[in-house]
């Protein structure tokens, strides 16, 4: 990853930061790609989720569909 360290960007009035094109190209991040954002002891970590992690999270969201009655399930 030589040459990709040390790029600075300003935070805009809405709190957004543009990822440098060099990073987006290197990490294969096309427009519309989802990223994960984490707070760490050293700062902010932005990463491209691996496919398995993303599919697992999508499955979890689909399992908790709004048409399911969770209160009834928890009581019985």
C-alpha cells in the first residue's frame, strides 16, 4: 500500500469526508459500495465489509421483518 498514506481531506459542513480516489481504486470501492465505520482507540476505521459478513447482516435484518409479532413470541 505504498504511496497511499498521508492524504488529508477536510470535513464539509455536513460532516462528510471524501475518500481519495487512490484509496477507492486500491480497495475496489465503486460508487454506492457500502462500508463499515468503527471507532477505535487510534481513531476511525473505515473498511469494506467482506461478503460473508455483509450477507450475515442482511440475513439478520430480513429475519426481523416488521410483520412479525415479537411481543407474542417473547411472552409465549
